[in-house]
C-alpha cells in the first residue's frame, strides 16, 4: 500500500469518526427512555472517546501526509545545479551580501547569517526568519550545535522581531557526491507544528570536483509555499 493510499485512509477515518460521533450523540438525545443525567454522561463519554480517536488518527494522517509529499518531492526532484560558486568563496559571500544577509555569529565549526522576510501565502503576510548556515568544518547537517545556535538566535530576536516562521538553509562543501552524502542532504523538513507557523529546513551540498550544487527541489512539486520560497533563495545563492 502506498503512502498516498494510507494518507487517504486516515483522512477518511477522521471524517467517519466525526460522523459516527454525531450520529451516536443524536441518537442518545432522541431516546426518551434515557434520563437527562444519563444522556449527559453518555455525551461526555462519546466526546472523550472522539477526542482520543481523533488525536491518534490526526497524528497518523500528518505523518503519512508528510511522507507522501516528501517522496513526491524526491521522485520529481531537479538534477544538481551547475555552479562555479563554492560555499564560503568570495563569490558566495558576494551573493549573501546581494541578498541582504548579515552575519549573526561565527560558531567556529559553522557561521550563521540571517535576514527577516515578509512572506505572502494565501493572501496573508507573515514574518519569517531566514537563517543561512555555512558549515566550515566536517560536521553533519544534523549537528546538535547548529540546533542550539538556531534556538539561541530565536532567544535573541523573537521578542524584538516577532517572527512566526523559521527557514533554515544549510550549505556545505564536499569533494564529490556519493550515496551517503546525497541521502544526508535529503534530510529536509517542511512541517507546520502549529497554525500559521512553518519550519523549513533545506540542505545544500556543493561538490568541488563536479562543480555542482545539490539540494531537494522540484519544478513540478512542492509541499507548501514556504518551501518554494526557501528553495528560491537557495537557487539565488548557488
């Protein structure tokens, strides 16, 4: 069974659960033989069961929804982009400056740059913090020091800038592409943990020998508007 079919199953299961709960509640209140206190107790019990079921189904649906979109993105992904701009080179720093990124902090193993954007999605504008992580030493994209640095940035700017969305774009050089570093680069994120709050993470790997930049991007598929917006920024920097 494909991820798309599983996503549909959980979606329709959510609808069916709500419908069944409505029918049970309606039937309970239509039966005259049941006392008001018992009806109230049954109503509460049905609601509790419904909430538990919906939370379980919602979690499963969100998982398969993410996986479905992820696989569509990977399967329809663009080829590596031809580029002579090595990460960390003067030409790359020029690109950062042209795109209004400023240095946040040098963490030795990596450097972090930032800017704040107003992103329009579905006719609504929302502020996003766009973070550029230039990985200098041989550490992974998932390095916990980077996570701590992002949290530190949030502590420093959240109250002042009041941004709701996070776009983290990570750049790293490699001697050449191989299966392992390609798969690591494909560990991206485009989640929406709460309403009107997106967290986008895109990794970009530059092969020095092949003069190509690889990141997960597709001209035909995108999981959401914020991912498209973030991928466009990566395209401008490599």
